[in-house]
């Protein structure tokens, strides 16, 4: 059974990735590969959160 602490950690990680994504996008010459990696990581975390809350 997932704990609220684990879900909160994942939500914090998701928010951190969002901030990194915003920072990269605000650079004069954003790195497209880094943006794709951050989006992929963010989606993975979102899927983990959904899986934990489904049970």
C-alpha cells in the first residue's frame, strides 16, 4: 500500500522536473535533447503517481 509520504515525494520530484523544464525553455538556446529527457522523466513520475493512487 502506497504511503502519502511516497506520493508526496513523487509530486515534489514532478514539480522539480517542471521547474527544470521551465528554466531550460527560458534559456536563449534551449537544449532540445534535455527538454525531451525532462519531459520523459516527468511523464514517468506522473505515471508512477497514477499507479500509486489507483490502488
